[in-house]
């Protein structure tokens, strides 16, 4: 089964929580974890990876917390998937043209390439600004504002 891992899903939730706030807002990891239903034991690893990839900035101490390192319009689903999953690859035959024993006679490889390109394009064109707008119009339950008052 092709699916993103749990940490990637939780990382998307962290960024969505931050993107729903005014630019420059800091939120505590505790508040985000509680609102977005992220297990306490996974949150530090997720936050560390997001900070390492410069998607968020962390602040220690009183008044600290997390904030987006870029505006939501400049953060895409692809950024998060790439950070947590690495490069998307639908089939090993796409690693190298010489990998496939059927080489140019393979009828399937071209389909895998097209499917992968569609997925990558969708991930790259979906910004967190788009997701916030969608959450607001659908009254999505995935909102820090509705889950924690």
C-alpha cells in the first residue's frame, strides 16, 4: 500500500495549526499537540525535523514556542512530504533507466512516470494558505481555533 507515514501526517497538522494563525504567531508544542491529536512522544521528533528543514522556527523559554519560518503561501505539501518521506518514487524501475530489465520495451514505466508527475505537481501546487482557506470554508474540525479556546 502506498501511503504517507504517520509522522508526515502529524507534521502536516503542525504546519496547518500554525498557518491558521496570523503571521508571526507563536504556538506552544503542547497546545498544537493537544489540538491536533498528536502523541506527545512523536511531537519532539516532528518539531525537530520541521526546524531542521527550516519550515518552522523554534523559540525556547517563556513566550517561546513554534512559528512558521515562511508565510503559508510559500510552504507546500511537497515540502512536508519531501522532508519526512524523502523523494517520491512509485516504482524502483524509476530509479534508473538501466534498472528495468525490459528497458525501452516496458509498457508500464511510462505510466508510473506520468502518475508520479501528477502526484508531485499536486503536492507542489498545494500551499498551506490553500489548506487554511479550505478548512475555513468547510468548517474543518482540524482547526486549532475550534479545538482549543
